[in-house]
């Protein structure tokens, strides 16, 4: 059995983060939305958007991995309320 490991995401991981973030959101909340609404929301989960977040020093993303496969993540940033 391969052990679970963790690593910090870098701007080069933007496509991986976009993919797992979209998949996780759809799996968790997808049944709560109309398909068109879900598609519009997920359209914002782009590698470019995540590259910008990953380049921002106010954001930190940590990947959980088994071997070289990312199986989860956590994202931390300063609290910003309206």
C-alpha cells in the first residue's frame, strides 16, 4: 500500500487543482443545481483562475497525494467578508 503524503501546490499545479476542485464540487453539490446553472458555475474553475490564486501569497493550497496522484486538497486564505 502506498502511503498518503502531502505537498504544497505551486502555480504549475493550476490545471490539477482546477480539475480536482471541479470534480469535488460536482460530486458534493452537483445534485442541488440545475445542469445549466452547474455548468455556468463550474466554468469558472479554470486553470488560469487557479494559477492566479496559487501565485497570490495570501493563498495556500496543500495537496493530499497517494504516490503522484492528487486525491484531495485544502485551500487557506485570509478571511474576506463583505
